[in-house]
C-alpha cells in the first residue's frame, strides 16, 4: 500500500482513538432497545471464576469448556438477574460469567427515565458492596486515597483503584440493530468459555500481532502467519461483471488447487470473490483474507473465523490502521488490497 492511499484512509477515518467503551453518539440510551453489555474487572484480575473443561470435549458434556464461579462470581451473576427488580422496564435475556469480565444482554422494554448508564451503574455499585464483603477489602474513602496517590506519584501514573471497586470505569455496549442479531449475541455469550479455552490452547493463532511486514506493508494480523510462506498461493480476483459459467469454472479451478495445498488470497470484495472464499471456508481450505479495517490489540475473530484461525487454516491481515467508525469501502482501498494480494501471491 502506498503512502498516499494510507494517508487518505487515515484522513477519512479520522484520529479517533480505539476504544471499546465509546457510546453511540447518535443513540438515545433511554429508548426501547436490546443491548449486549460487557464489564471488565479492574486490572483484568480473574476474581469471578476459573475455566474448566477441555477443548476436545463435546458440547453438552460436563467436560465441555465452562466457567466455575467463585463466591464473588456467583454473587455477581445473581445480582445481574435481579436487575429487573430495580428497573421494571428492563428484562435480562442472557448472562455469561468469565474469569475477569462479564457479558449480559438486556432488553429495555420501555423508555427509561434514567437511561442504560444508570442501570449499569446501579449494578456495579451492588457488585462493589459484595466485593468488599466477600474479599474483605475495606470501603476506603476513594477521594482521600486518590489525593494521597497524586501527592506520591507523577501525574501520568494511573491511580490504584483496587480498593473496593470491582469493575473498570465505563462499559462496552453493542446495540441490536438487525433481525437475527439477538441469536448471534446469545451464541457469542454461550461460546465464550470455549473461545477462552481455544485461546489458551492455541495462543500463537489467536493473538493479534501488529507491524507484521508483508511485502513491505506493516500489517496487523491474527491467525496462522505460516500461510504467508506456503509454496503456492493463488489470488482470488473476480470481476463483478463475470459470466456465471466463467465464475463457476474459476471457482472449481481455485478450490481444486486449494484442496491440493494452495493458499487462496483475497480481500473478498466482489460477489464472485465472496462466493469463492465462502465455498473454500466451508470446505476448511487454507485462506488469507485481507481486511479494509485494521485489528486493534483487543480484536478477536468472530464466529466461524475464530475456529478457522484456531485450526490454523485462516489468516486475517490488514495494512490499514484500526478505526472504530464504519465507512463504505472506497475504490482506493479496493485497489490497495488487491495490490497487496498480488504482491503476496507473486512474491512467493
């Protein structure tokens, strides 16, 4: 990717800092809506439970990856389920406890006077009380403690907030916007222990790497980097105007080569490219997929891509910086991604 294209992308995306806790600026958090909410334990301490089970176990069995809660984790789960008692306009649709964070789905059934933020704040305050009671942390005066720390530490040092506060400041939310999204959210929550087990079993495939040199471009990447060194790599480049017969012929050619060990490389932009990469994915064939949005350190492949990365048959790459806002892919971006695909395949 040339410098001019990079600068255009950066200018278009803006200078937004990556953040999982930024609220949707044009959304009214008082209105009727379904939300997926995530809260993280301060310092990522595994206070809420431990991972048990095995990756190789079958779903539905006792050995399938799951979380065994600590007394504090059990109390947190119980308090989440009591949210409707304090906020009658809110229903609990799902909850998933993890060692160092929680996910929950809330349905705001009618307009809230105080908004979603107040609902989450009340839950966190209740958790803080249980944290102090169960862990034995004294409810110190946080303001006094912060004043003492500011006198003892440089201003740029983060304050120690472990005294009596369980969760980090803020929270992440995803707003349900499309039909079928609720079931996807529920599956995501239910799959979280399995995903954690896979990350621990295959850390080399599921950790985001930054600054990976790919044909002279600094890329963010997650998945099997060794696919870049495959002896044979084939670019999937299909015109939008291709005849259906020619598309089918090209698909069979590429899939046949992939079955023999070739790695398919594509940004999967056009309908034909998407159809071929989908067919390759369904067969479990090796692929390198190029993304128009960079991966931040906390990014995780979603759904089927997570398993494909864990199994070593997928590599996700992006030569662009990460952005939080969604943009329509531009012609310059398409050209840059196709050029990178060409370099990966022809530079072997």
